[in-house]
C-alpha cells in the first residue's frame, strides 16, 4: 500500500497512475491526521471512482477515534454541509504540555465527560458517510508539513522590545509556502530579530523573511489589512558578492530558480533566502541534473553549507575524491592543466609545477591508481583514462584543457587524448620523459628439468603468499613466453621473491604492480592520433638502458626539449622544465 498524508490529496493527480497501473496493487490509502492524535485520524482507500472528485476524500475514523462535524454553536451539521471537524476518542491527546491556556482553547469537554479537539479544518459528510476535506477555517497554516499557529509567531515577535506591531502570513510562491513576518517598531535589525525568535521557537516557525514597515496597514475596522501588506522580497542580509566560476554561477542560477529570488550571491545562505528541508530536496535534484559532479552532493551537504561558495567547495572536494584528483590551483582564468602521474608516484610531485603556474590557471593532479581503492584493477590504461577523461570533461573551463603526462602517465595521457576527442578542446599535450614499455621476455631457454624446478619453486612460493589469489589472476593473463620470464626470474634472479603481503609499502605488492604494468602496457595499441604534442626529456635519461618513446610514431611532435642536469625523477620539478612549460602554455592562450 501507498499512504498519502501531510497535505490535502487531489485525486486528479493520481489519474495517470491509476489509468496505467490500476488501483488494486499497490492499494492507495489517503489518511488525514493531526499532531494531537499522533498522527492519523482517518483512512480512505482511493479508487478509480474517486478521480472525478474535486475534494480530498479522507474517509472514516480509525478505530480508537471519533469524529464530529459541528457548526459555530457546536451543533451537528447535515450531510453535505461544511462544518468544523472535532476529534474525540482514546487516541486523542490530553492537551498541550505546560500550555494550559492553549489546551483550554483547543480542547472542549462535553456533557458526557468526553474531550473534543477542534481541528480548525473545514469538512463535510458525503452521502456515503465518509468525510471530505475542504480546507482551513482559521489562521492556522501548514508549512513544510508542520501545522503552525501564526498567532504564536506574532506573539514571539511582539515579545521583543524593539517590535511595536507584528503580523505573520503564509506566502505562496515558486518555492512553496513560506512564512513572512511584517513588523514595525524602533531600531529593528531583521537578522538579530530572526536570531532571537529562533531561540524561542523551532526553526520551522521562524519566518523566511521579515519586512520592516513604519506601521502595519489597517482596514476601516481598525484591523490589520492583510491584503494591503507589500509583497516580500526574498533577499539576503549578507553583502552581495557575485558567484565566481562556472560551477558557482550554475549553482546560483539553480538556487534562484528553486527559491524564486532574483539573484544569489556566493556568500548567501540557502535557508536565509527561504529554503527549507523540502525545498532542499528539489535543489538537490536540480543540482544532480545540472551541475557536473553534482551527483556527489547530498541533502546533508546543503544543510551543512553556510553559503553558496561552501556548497561549491564541497562539490569540488567530493568530485575530486571520487576521481582521485587533487586541485593544486583553483584560481586563474587560463586553460586548466591536468597532470597524469607515473607509476607509484605521489601526486604531490606536481606541487612545484603547480606553484610555478600559480595564478595562471587551475592545475589538477591525479593520484596514481596504486594509491587508490582500485589498486588491484592494475594498469588498465583504458579504464583509468576513462575516469580521468570524465573528470576533465566535467571541470574543464569553457570546454578547454591542457594535459601533461609524466613517465607512465604518458601512456595514460595518450589514451585520455583519444577518449576526449569530440568532448572537449585539447589545447596542449606535453609528454615528459616517457620510456617504452619493457616486455616480459626471458633471456634464456630453460631445460625441461629447469622448468619443472621453477614451477615447483613458484608453486611453493605461492602457497606461502598472502597475495596468492592476485598472483594466480595475473599469471593467468600471461602468454607462455611471459610465464617463461617469471620462471627464469624464479631460478636466476639471485634473490628470493618477497613474501611481505599486500601492504602499500611491501616489496611483494610493488613487484605485482610493476609486472602488471609491463603486462598490460604491452597489450595496449598506440594507434596514431592527430593531436600535436610537446616532448620533454631529461638528459640523464638519454644515457639509461631503457628506450625513450619516439612520439613521432604516434602523433605530430611540435617540439622536443632536452632538460640539462635533470633525471627521470627530478625533471618534473626542474626550473628549466617549469619555465619552458609555462611559456608553452602562455603561447597557447594567445589568439592566433
């Protein structure tokens, strides 16, 4: 069953559902309730026959309650005639705790010793002996699911020394029903007044906005003329500061739409502008649809964010964490630079680079996969690059990006370029000291006896390894020639294979990571792309045994620079390298 409650149900809104799915499974139940019965009074099953009704059918009383529909003289009204609903029975509260005056006003003793509660709701009996809800008959209103006595709020306002007059109304707007308070008096600070009111009343009873008037408008009878009250403006008490960046600007637009306000500043508070928990749900839905990375924000984030800029910062932090990215520079109007790491390299190695580019452009660095929860996925170039590409697409300013791949990060940068084709504009690609992959290839041919010996030694080692399942999966991916390399290492490496487990700093884990990388990188195909590249090489790397990758086989190379007095690890923070990179990026920003 699906139970409806909290607000009057319009049966017409159920027409699409019932016409498509029927009214039998699940059953649709409308229940009217009040806080004083905690919380239901009636129930009514809604069927297709109810779709023609214009009123909310609330049905009959639940077993421990009674209902009477009475006129102003507490006399029963005929069927079909509107009257006020009174509730009685064992399920009814005794009264309001420590509020004898309000209890006497709302609870009525009958001649038979019963208690009746006057609900303030206008209802009528239909010909079937069931109740129809028609609306409210007093100034008690329902906001955010709470039934509120406006007089109680007015009394709270008038209790403040600076307030002479006060009236509170329920304002219907794009964001739903919101409380608006109108006050007159001397030296009224609305922010302070709202704070003091919040100390005496629950949050949902504090008006979203307070309007200060010289005097409240009166009608000919000397009563407050509610129709003459000016329309409220839902604005912030905080100094306006324009949103910064695409994300803040998009969030501000969504806030303004959901709240029905004209503008939103980056320091504004959602709830001070009239937001509440119900409107927050609408906000979250719009953010998830309209803001890249918005799906990582929750209702709690909205509740705990003190301002729009705080919510934007939470979104960025969560989005970065989910994609294993670190934002080193958040400011600057230049094309963002995304740095892709080498194997087993901490992303902080990019910090000097980011500092050299400070104020120029945003700079992001990705954490190497071995330091993430996806470590055991291995060096899956396409999968890792897909995650990076998604993050870049979502954060690239004006749909433009620059990429820098260092060491094994060059393999990832190449695949990211391929996956970003048609998604964002790639302004710059830099490849820093990238070596060709070294295949797993034995240097000798083992005899049959040596093969048996190596297999036995490998099996014995695996039987003691805490990572046996990981090793079996990796070995299963190897060709015969690649397995022969492992067997050769087992016999002739001159050292025992480590057995220190899967910890981040263990030698066994490092060996698995390096073998997995060589195995997967060997299987990756470098199909040629037409995106030009800039190549940076450490002079010490030219003398290494490894072979530096010839990028001209895979893409157009615009420049190749050899950085003096640099090696494979130091090149990424070498002053010459950083100065050259900054110059290339600056030239990229100059219109052709």
